[in-house]
C-alpha cells in the first residue's frame, strides 16, 4: 500500500473470489460485460466467475463455451470455474481454474445430491457452498444448523483428504468457530460484506435482501467481527437478479460496486485497517488459489486500486454498471471511495467512468494442486 497524501492510497488490484456473472441464458440478470465493468467500478481487477449458470458449467463443452464467451468481452481479469456433481471425469478434462460444489440447493437448482464430503477426485482448488441439503429441504428459512452441519461435514472431508478446500460465505458464529477450532491450514473461507454489515432485521424490512445463506442474528454478525483478523477472504458473492426475479423469490445480492467502499467506510470507523483489505482481497486470494501471474513482483501484472479514504459519497444503484440496479445500501452515505482502477498498467476506471476496453484476460490459478 502506497499512501499518496491526504487520504489517498494505491492498493494492489483487488481480487474477488466469488462472483456470479450469469450471461449464457441469463443475460437479463448480468452479462460478462456489465459484471466486469461493475468489478472495475468497485475497484476489483480480478473476478472469480461462478458456474451455477444457465446452463450450468458441468461438462467440457460448456466450459469451452464459457472460455470463448469471456474472450474479448471481459473488462476485468477473471478465473473460470467448473461445477462438480458426479462429473469428475469431465472436470479433469476441462482444466478450470477452480471448482465449485453446492452441498445444498441454491440459485440455479444445481447441487451435488451425492456429495458426501469426498472431493478427492476434483482436480484443483474447491470452493464449497456449505448448506445441508436435507435441512434446507425441510426448512426454507435455512437455519444456522444447515450451515453448521454442512461446514462440519466439509471439514471432516478436508481433515481426511488434506487437500485445499475453501468454504464460501460463512455466516454463523458456530460455523466460524467450527472452522477456526479445527485449524486446518489447507482450509480457507470467505465472509461477505452483507453478512458483516447486515442482519436478519434488515431483511425483515426489505425482502430484496433475501440471500443464501440468509442474513443472521446480531450475535452471528458480531462473531464474524470478533474473529475478523482470522478471516482469510472477503468476497462479495455478487449475485445479480432482476427486480422481477427478486419479486418471485430469487436469492442473491449484488455486491461488486459497494464492497470495497463499505470496507473503507469501516476503516474510517476504526473497525479494520487498509492492510486488512489488501490481505483478504489480494494477498490471501493469490496464496489460496495459487495465482501465479498477479501481485507485487517483477514480471507480474501491475494492477492497482486507488482509494480515497476521505471522499464522501452516496450509494446510487441507478448509476451501477451491474444490471442489478438495486442495493441493500441504496442511499447510504459512505466515507471512502474507489476513485481509480488500473489493469496491467492502464487506467480502466476513473471517477465512476469505465475508460478501458474489454481487455481482461484469464488468470493463472489453481494449477499447482492438480
Ligand atoms: O443467494 C445466493 N445467490 N446464494 C447462492 O449460493 C447463489 C447465488 C446466486 O447465484 O444467485
Ligand atoms: Zn453460495
Ligand atoms: Zn455465490
Ligand atoms: Zn460510482
């Protein structure tokens, strides 16, 4: 981090390891173009694309289609994923940057019914959506137990296999304690800004805040903050939906254009340091996902996120680049803003304006553990 006077700082280009870019048959919700422009606007130079698309990325053919789709369309750099169900053979062929397992049903209805925790055949780094299929089938409210049971099952598998596992969007006190208590160095996890800053009270007032896993109690939220220094990754789980789809019950919250600013605002409130953002959105993503061509070393890409900690602004979703022009933080005044994004030495976003071309490239990730 380089201070450039009066509250401005240059951070290494931030990486969001959990983004749903949609496209394919869901271009109404988001396209590669709009989603990656949203990323640059929010100060994110690299996005990890999630595979619960329509159609889902479950075979080598669809993966090839995904690869072709991103070329010449992505404004930010990207990593591509593959969905694991009973298709390890296809997964080996595809050569994705990382792999995703849904332990319970989520958006897109794709989940790994037969996943009993054995992810041994997966040829790379695995991110897991940990919500127990049986509990959520019985209880659409998705109580904390759904997450806790799934996390424990995933941890059992990780303990046995000794192979990298990343647990997505941990939202409960018992969940985070289970992970930290087990203390397996090859297990990482993400926490989202919405679980850090919102609770189910917010959801009770605003049904747009429906999300999986759901917003929790204040005690859960506090447990995330109490263990903040031990959270390896902050990722948005950017999950754009049209307002029409939200009205019919779609779960998910767009987050790319607010996450860094919310964290900067929290820096101003003394809740964390600028270096925490760099650790959880740059250093740890590079280490955990074995990214080999990014970061602050000679021969690697010069990506930067320039922030102004003193700048005050108001969240106006109508000015977002994502197609989801709504936000839990609509109208909120924040202190701290991303003012410039630089991708491979070029200014690609300045003062809310995308000035780059769709020149994002696929990053090099996850090849070490194959
Ligand atoms: O709320 C969610 N939305 N949770 C998920 O796991 C998936 C995501 C989506 O794709 O919309
Ligand atoms: Zn998920
Ligand atoms: Zn997700
Ligand atoms: Zn803006």
